[in-house]
């Protein structure tokens, strides 16, 4: 069987590239246009090149996918398909030529194998690309987890703790993105997806150059800035414990190897242990950048060299000083675990890569991969029976997950609202939150997913970290978040005197900035109401959302989209809010394409 001639083959490969496009997107949600259109998406993603599927007809789509199915029956065709993917990437100007070649080669084996095992019929693939008129796309079909036949306990609204009650002080780190190739003085505004590197070239008088401590732009952090942060937070202790929600490597996703990923995991894990010391327990979660290819997290039924065992086993080795044997067992199995932090408080660390559309292995099976959500229900029911409170940490916020996964998670949070008292995520690199409401009316606030800002500068941000103040260890403690602080390194000031030790400073404390007593769900929901009615307060939030580095205010469409996002702990709520506002789905797609 011959491969298709160049034009059909090119159309075929661009079909495949739709699942790889997030690799070339920006994490930076820039200012939004006044006009609610697809330009919104392009504005959020300045490095992304628009592409129209309008010239791909339904019959042509089905024909080329049928040819693909036949072609991939032979492993000998994998290399030819990979070359065509690289060529399509170049011709579509998705990235520089060498980046296109490298990413096609890196993804070749895993991506094609997942496609072969997905049982994706041509009509399903074309329904995804062309639309429902071309077929039915049910690879991510709706599914439901099973809840125990145990009545939900009566809900008691939380009360603020009495003055002087104990509080837990929790350090939160996320999205470090250490770039071992960071090079001071290199070009900071290069054409590649990641700049400020040795291969970016030396900056001339017309080009911005990489600063010593970090750089505004498409740049990650040098190791000395990461270590300076760890030295700073070590001195700022004591900490009751630490949450760390992943994304260790840089954004050079086209050239990463397993050896490199494991080295960076080991280096950062050991540095955290070194600086925080043996008496501080760190509870990690897995980010989407930990694997290579990026976002590639096969479910546990995928075994052998294509499994994630190479990554999970090293994590278990490096994190063994912090986690008990039972937690390490489930970590090795599926990248998630549970552990008791203190009497009365349990932690669940989720592998949120099993909810991400960018994880192409979910084409094989997206129904509760690794049985993680069903396991979560079991843990929560056991905690409810014992009267424990539970904190959940993860990398990707649940409101940005696949619809069915997000719906089921939202359902679980509703059922166990009296048990789940904290949800902590990262991934967006921004300072945000998303609300959870009762499913009956979608008006009563019952939970908050706190989304902390990144350590890295990527894109156009100051480095930062978060401190949470949680209702402490005493009888009848709510274990809810009472307050949080965000600290930043002002790069303009730090790079002005690179020889001096930089100062990480308090950007804001939430209750002081917004005039709140606590950060209970009702308080955060009330804050959204304040954003609606008091624009100066909203503009303050917009400034703080970007860690103190944003140039223009957020008005009109921008504000509407952000308010939708804050109320959308479930992904379909973002779509509904989007359509109700008249954006025809463009803003919801744009928000999701800011994923890092």
C-alpha cells in the first residue's frame, strides 16, 4: 500500500497536528480584544499561527484517515509519517524548522502507537476535525463514577475560628521550570518557543538580552534563581508542611530526553530537601511537563518501555524521605497517593494528567484512567467515616479538564463538601481561583480551587511563590484556608543590580487586599460579586493575577471571560457561560489553549 500523494498526506498530517498544537501555544493570557471572535484565541496565544480547516471536506477527511489506518498497519511507515508531520509543521509555520523536525521525531513512536491502539474510526476523527455533520466523536464519551450508597451528612456552614486559634503555615511551590541551558546575555526575544538559552544566540543592541536572575518573555529560570528562592523560603520558615505541584523541566519540549527529565527531577528534589531540611515534609504532585514527550502519561495498562514506570519509579526514590510506603506504592502505579498529614487531616495528591486532553494516550481510554477518581471516592468515604478533613493537590485545575472527568470530579466535591476543605493547583502560571457550587441550584458556594502563581517567569511574569494559612490542628478545626500571601522577585529591580542578593517581597495578602475576613467559599464567591460591581477592585485582581507585571487594564470582553472562568470549577460551566455571553465558544477555547 502506497502512502498518499503529497496533498492528501499533508491534509492527513495536519489532522494529526491538531492534537499536538498545545505544544506551540503560549502560557500568557494577554489582553483580550473588544470583539468576541476567534481573534480572541490568537490574541491570547501570540506565538500560535491560525489555521483553517474550512478546506478539509468530510469525504476527503474520511479518505485520508482510512489511508492512515492502512498505512500504520505497518511499523515501517512510522518514519515516513513522522517526516510528513515535521514537513506539515514547517509549512504551517507552527514553529521554526528545527523545532518542527525535533518534535515530530520525539513524538513519533508514542503518538502513533497511541493512535494505533485508540480504535479511532475515520468518522470519529473527522467528527472531531470537521464537525458533527461528518460523524460522531465519542472517544471522550460521558461516563460516571460510582458513589457509595451512604447518605450525605447534613451540611454545616463553617464558622471563622476563634481569635488565637492555631493556624498551619503551608508553603506552596508550583511550575518551577528550571532551564539548565539558560544563558545570561542571550537573546530574550528569539523566534523559538523558548528563549534566553545558549542556542538563542548573543543579543545585539537591537535585541533584548537575558537578565541574570530571569527575564520577562518566553524564558524559564536559571538554577541559581531557583536555589535563591529555596534559600529565601528556608529562612522564612518554619513551615508546617509544603505542597509542591510539579512542572520541573523547562519548556524546550521538542528536545527533551528521559535522562534529562530524570536528572532535573533529581536535582530539584534534592535541592528542596537540602534547603528545607529533614524536619519539613514536602507533598509533591506530578505536572504535565515531567514526562517526555510532554503530556504523555499512558494509563497503567500500558506496560513495558512505553509505560510511565521510568518516571514514577524515580519519583518514588526521590520522594521516599517524605512519603510512607503505601503512598509510594500507588505513586509507582499511577502517579497519585494519599497520606495523613496530621491527626484529622489527610492529603490526596492527584495525577491530573489523566484528565488532560493534551494527554494523547487518553484516545485509547479516557474513562477514569487508572481508576483514580473511583479510588478518590474510596479515600473520601473512609475519611468521612473517620471524621477526617481532606486537602487535594494536583497540577492542572479541574475546571480545565476533559468534560466528563471534570463533571465527575465536581460531583465528588459536591458529595464530600464537608470532608474536602482545601483544593490546591498550579499549571496556569497565574494567580487565580475557581468556584464550586451545589449541583442542585449552582448558586450555593461550597468549594474553592486555589490556583497559585508559578515560580518561573514564563511568559512575561515575575518569579513567585505562595503561602497558605490554614485553620490549624485543634479539635473541631475546619482545616479551611483562612488567608494566603504571594511573594515575588521583581526582575526589574533584581537585574538592575545582579551582583546583589535579590529580595523576594510580599506582593499582597489576600484578606488585606480585598477586605475579607477569611477565604472560605462564601468569601471568595462574594469577592466575585465585588469584581462585578466595583471595577477598581477587579483591576487590582487583574494586576495581582500576573504577579505585578501587566501593562493594560482588563475591560469588556476580557472582564466577562475572567469572571466566567472564576465561576467555572466544572469545565462545561465555562462553555455555558461563554455561549451565554455570545462568544460562540471562542473564549473557552482560548482559556484552555493557555495551558502550559
